[in-house]
């Protein structure tokens, strides 16, 4: 009998664990280190985007396709 009771308690705890974990998540529970790290990540992301835009601008335009029969038509 005590084994069944312990098993029932364990099953109930395991079933309620996902709901408890969802309730704990969110921006309010972050520490100050996480917030400053996210600011650093935002700055790095912005710098990466600027580098990407500069790289795209440095790629030359694609030349038009060559049509050897252009004058024949």
C-alpha cells in the first residue's frame, strides 16, 4: 500500500511539472547579467547586420546574359 501511494504522488508531481515550468518562464525572471548580455548581443547583431549590408554592396551587379543571336533575330 505505501508503495502505491508513493507511486501516485510521483505521478502527480511529474504531471504538474510542465505547468510549473511554463509559469516560471518569462522576461521578469532574468537576472541583470542576462539583461546586459542581451544588450551586448543586440549590439553584436547590429554590427553583424551592418557588415552584411557592406558586403552585399561590394558585390558587383550581374552582367546581362550574352545573346549571340541578338542581331540575327
